[in-house]
């Protein structure tokens, strides 16, 4: 039987509609999001524009602060402090990566953790680990939402996460480990030093692939019936397309879909969920649902 497609675009649009309804219920609330972009990274420009567009669609106030590549760390921290102290701003997002001369951790830590809608502040990372209410990083939060809304049977299942980044791998592993809905898994985290990854992936009921290697997970590496969430976004050359490239995930979709019970496509899987969850986190911040 063909794998069921987990449609992230559809779920993201449902979440957008839910946000609109909640905004109507609280019609005096105007969530405010500050987006800080340092330098001219073309991919970062695209991501920031997408977030800005979504804010406009929902009627949020967004401020995009485009800063020079040459800005000093102290100057950047001063910008962050301004937003920390601005009561109309409920979320602050630092678009990563930052230029090499800036210490990323110092910057993420400078954001008021109560406005940290990206969930990268150590307070939020720590609270996520111990299962306390917090801002959860948007991509892992989106994956969790997909698992819940597609009613994936997660409790007691073997979940294998490939990749251990602070943005995706570690937080999704922590989420899946919690004793809660759409989680309660037995979690294994694999990475570039893992010997014989197939040994783990073959036993997995759920695989989260967040590696950054085009089509890394092959059909031969998974068992029948597995649920596969592909986080990867990789550009690969494709002379047959007008742009000369195509976007593929970290999963060999065609061959894995033959064995999986459910799978996310790329594009249209995890990607749209990330922005939807950012909007949700920003609304929750404006409504003081996470922290008072
Ligand atoms: P990182 O580069 O930060 O982390 C990649 C992880 O994969 C590392 O832990 C690395 O191991 C591991 N890894 C790399 N090569 C291998 C390998 N051959 N075998 C096993 N593990 C390996 O990436 P991110 O987590 O930020 O992103 C992962 C992917 O997800 C990328 O394609 C990115 O574009 C995409 N992404 C998509 C988002 C979305 O909205 N859909 C959001 C964020 C990311 P080690 O730690 O040992 O180096």
C-alpha cells in the first residue's frame, strides 16, 4: 500500500485559520514580532521575507531590522535590548546564521526568554528538556503537531532522530521523550559519528531526518510501516528544471515512500509548519499564555 502523505501545507493552513479565530476572540491584541537580519545571506533574506509576509497576512506588527554584516556584537546586543524593552514587541527572532565575528550564544541569550519565540534561549531549551511550559523551537514544534494531527501512534514506539543540532535534532528528541500526547517514545539520537546508522533506522517505527544531506535516508535503511518525517531542505543541481536546481529533502522519497506507512514530502511537509509555529508562538506570547 502506498504511504499516506503527511501534508504540512494543509496543517499549516489549518493552524493559520486557528490563529485568525483566536485573534478575533481577542480583538484588542496585535502581536508584534521583531525580525533581526544581519548581513546579506540570500537564504536568510528569503526566510525573513516569508515571515514578514505571514505577519502581514495575520495582521501582526512586524519590524524587520536589517543590520550590516560589519555590526559589532555590542551594537547588535543593544538592538536586542531595545526590543526586550518594547511592550508592543512580543517576539524577537534573530535570523541565523550570524557573521563569524559574533558569538551566537551571547546573542541568543540576550533575547528576553519571555519573547524568545524561536525557543533558542537556554531557559527555554532547559525548560523543554524538563518538560515545563516554554517556547518550543518552531521546526520541532511543527513536527510534533504533524504527528499529533495525523494521529501517529507514538507511545512506546522506537523513534530515531538523525541529526543532533540545537535547532532540530536535540529539541525534537526531547519532545518525543516527554510523557505526553504525540510523544512518549523510546528515542535514539544518531549523528555523524554514529557507527552503522542503518542498524538503528531499520528498527525505527518513526524516523526524523534532520541531517542536511540530500536523500541520505535510503529505502534499504528503513523497515516496512515506518513513519518518516523529512526535515531536510537541500538544493541540488537539476539541468531539467528552468532554475537549474531542485529542492530535495534528507530522505530518498521515492524509495522510502514504498515502505513507509506515512511520510512528509519536500517541499510541503515540515517547511510550512515552521512559520506557522512561529506565528503561534508569537500569538501565545502576546496573549501571555507561556509566561506572564
Ligand atoms: P545542522 O547542520 O546544524 O546539523 C546536522 C546534523 O546532522 C548534525 O548533528 C550532524 O552530525 C548530522 N549529520 C550530518 N551528516 C551526517 C551523516 N552522514 N550521518 C549522520 N548524521 C549526520 O543542520 P540542521 O539541524 O540545522 O538542519 C538539518 C536539515 O534540516 C537541513 O537540511 C536544513 O536545511 C533543514 N532545516 C529545515 C527546516 C525547515 O523549516 N523545514 C528548519 C531547519 C533546518 P554532527 O553533530 O556529528 O556534525
